[in-house]
C-alpha cells in the first residue's frame, strides 16, 4: 500500500480575506517512476503521484489550470465537490467543471490546458482524479482540503469538555496530516486489463510489498474461501470460488500472482510534537480495487468527519475505508517519545496485503503546522526503512481486529449537527432502481447493460442534450422538472452467486450528496422507499423490546430496514459483500444540481467494463455553458 508525501500545490492567493481567490496550476506528465523500487510508467501531477494538495478555506473561489503535457487526453474530476456556485461546494452552478469526458467537458488534448473554476461552498476532505480511461489507477490523483470557516459549529466538545483540548483540536484540524492511501501495481492498468482479457482470469493480485511477509505471518490470516495463498498473499488463479468463470490459469504471468520481491524503499514518516496535544489526520482511500483498513499502534482514533461533513465523534482503534471515501480523525498525543507503526491493510478476500508508515514523536518537531506555507523538510525528521517494534497493534497483516480492537461501524455514523432526510410527498419523488450482477468474466453490469464512454470527438451531453440519445435507455434517468422540489430515491439490488461472488461495490454519485437510508440482505421488499415507509419498515423503532444488545448485533442477525431519522450524509454508498443471494442499498437526494451527473462503481476495472449510469437532473434548468468551455478541445 502506498502512502503520500506532504506536498502543496503552488498557488497564487489574494490577501487573507473572507473569500479569497486561490489560483492553482497542475501540470500533468507521463513518466517512469519507482516509488517502491520497481520502475514503471505513471501519470504525475507537478512531478509527483499523488499530486499536490489543493488547500483552500470554505467560501474561497478556486481557479485551477490543468496543463496536459502527457501523451493522451485527460480530465480531472473533483471528487466530493458538488459544483454549486453559492452557497455549496458540490459543483452546483458549475457542472462544466465536474471533469467527466463526453458528459461535462471535452477531454484536455495533449499540449492543451483547461481552467476548472468552482466555489468552496463546503468544507472538509475531498480528492481529485482523472476520469479518462484508467489514468487514476496509474497515478493521476491528488487531494483537496477545504478548511472550515470560522464560526462553523463543530463536534469537538463531544470528545473533550476541556477548553485547552478543544483549542488544540481546532488547531490540528486546520493543518492536518495527509494519509493518502492506495493500492499499487508494478504494471500499468492497461497491462492489467490486457492480462484479464488474455487469460480470462481477473488479476486480483496487486503489489506494493516493501517487505514480503513470511509464511508464518501469511498462512494464519488467509481467508477460508481462499484456502492457500501465493507468496504475494493472493488466491491461486485456479481457485474457482474466487475466479468462477474458469479461464486459463496456466497463462497467468508469475510476476502478477506469485512473485513477491522485497525492496528497501523508505517508509513515510508522520512527525508529531506531543506539546501539540492532538494531531489530525485526513485519510482517503484512492485505491483501484481494494477496500483498506487503517490503524495506528497504541492510539485511539477519534473520527469527526466523513466525506467532508462533520459527524458525531466515534472512538475506534481502526477504520475500514471503501474506495473513494474520506475520513478525518484525531489522535491524542499522550504516548512516550517513540515511533509507532501506522498500518494499512487490504481487508479483502482475494488477497492479504499490508503497507506501513511511522508515527514519530519528536519533542523538537514544530508545534504548529501551516498547510499554506511550503517549508523545507525539518532536520529533526529521521529516515526510516523498517517499522518499529510493535506497540499494542490493533490489526493484523490482513486487517483483522486483534483482541478487543474496535472498528468504526458505519451504522454509528451520524451527521453533526443533525441533518435528517426530507420526507416529501410521493408525487415529489422519482425512484430509480438499479440491478447489479455479473454475468461473465468481464461482465460487471448495471441493469444488464454496459456503459460505453462517449467518443472524444462528440459534443458533451452538458453542451448538447441530444447527445444523450446515444446512451442506452437502461443507463440514463431523467428527473422531473422543477428540480428544487424534486427528490430522487435510488434503490440498488446486487445479485451474487451462480457463480460469481460480489465485493462491496462503492457507488459514487457526482453532484450533491445523499442521505444513505440503509442497506441489508435479500432483495429490497418494496417498490419504493415511500412504500417501505408506509409499511413502517424502519431500522430504528418497533413494538416489543429491542431483541439485541446493539444495532450492530441486530444487523449481524439480519435485521433490515430504513433509517429515516439520522442516516449518513455521503457521496459514496457501499453495497454489502455478496457471497450468494441478494443485497440492497437505498439513498435519497434532493435534485438541486441541474446537469448530467455521473454515478458509477469506484472499483476501476468495474467502471472500465461499464458499471455506470447517468442522471439527467433538471433538464429544463441546465445552465448555459460559457463559451470558454464549449470552445476547448
């Protein structure tokens, strides 16, 4: 697993006022790099992958010039940004800056540039990445941090009532450490896709093992379905439970599934001074295929934000992070002056894989950090090539809990302040139903159809609505007119087994966020959310005594229902893993963001083979696209 370095994009900023103009330049190139000691080609942003952090304050105007000095067209999607003009950040009012080729813009041609403009009308941690082909998998990605405006209500007093602690948390939140984590391959994404097609065995085996695990570490944590793992911790390619459609395992290249090579790459170091009392971390899973789990030895995590919005704080020892999701958490700096291992594990069935970094206590380190100031590396920071001796670790090599370590449970995520879902009348609701299934080796489908990228030469749908005629009717959905009174319920059912297993699918919706009403096993038993409400099918109340000690225990026993009181408010919605039968998710959003909004699985190979749909929101109120954008190719 890869960790990022702390970089800041060069920016031109106006004087520090309530709403500053922040101008960034991102130069995208294609080059050969060796971040873990193995050379391969990759996409770089300002010479690095991941690219530099875009930092702004809530309310700022951002103007980001992306220059393509690579060897093929590119785009940049601002993940979590709703493109709202004012008063929200989620690209409302500026849909032409959403960065989806064929939908909201022409791709940026080689040697050309594109100016993305949007307003930071929200706060929190987000990220950016290419939406052209599989470029994100090859490194074209970075992060965005929008610092909350003064006076915004925060939940820190729910962590500590001590004024000094609250002040320290506020200071830490303003200048957090970046924990940008992702999986990595020693071959390009295109090479992996070609291997998949050539062998018809999905290459569910990645790299980034600076230190190859011994069999003593690996064998005890292999999933029973896998039985025995290769030296890279992967299921053997002839395992018909993991690879149900046959294929030819004899064609598989040894370096993809079998060969693990040690390297001597230095580990990322996060330096903290205990005099700061608290440290904040922004973490995003920017991986291509694996969900990840994060922990720091001997440190409780106090999670206070999810997908860029405050939540009621949750204490845990580790966090599971699906692809595309972001969390912000504090740690209390009350431990001895030592080094502590930061662990990131792929918590998935087909492969056992971990990456490591180091949390370094140092009394000589700066007490105050400032993300807006680019400083040379501090001389007190030591280079580290191996992890320190374990000090109360909370997860093992496979990301499984050790002892009584607690994982952040998604059911416990509650917005702060309270943000209950609206309860409109049924005539104000459009219901979209999606069926996800796998019907062949490369057949990851929604509604039994494959999304196909629109040709680069055609006008984007945002510029010419008639271009949507080329999209399969099962993969496009039109909201009713009068968008500010319009609500959309999305119900997605995943069918697994016979013979394919399904991983958790992280479904990312562009545009405004949504209330994540629920998930469960079996098919969704009603035609609409309104019908489920009328039947009082809720997760939250009922007759008789509550028959379980906790909600998590009730869920484990199969209790399903909708949370219409205090559900999560997110931009990514994860389906339960499918080992057979059906599972479902349901979410609701208010259509306040007119334009064509993409929605897709964020597992890159699944998107590449067509697991996506298009929401045509408020077509009667689409904004006129400025000529600056329509003229760019």
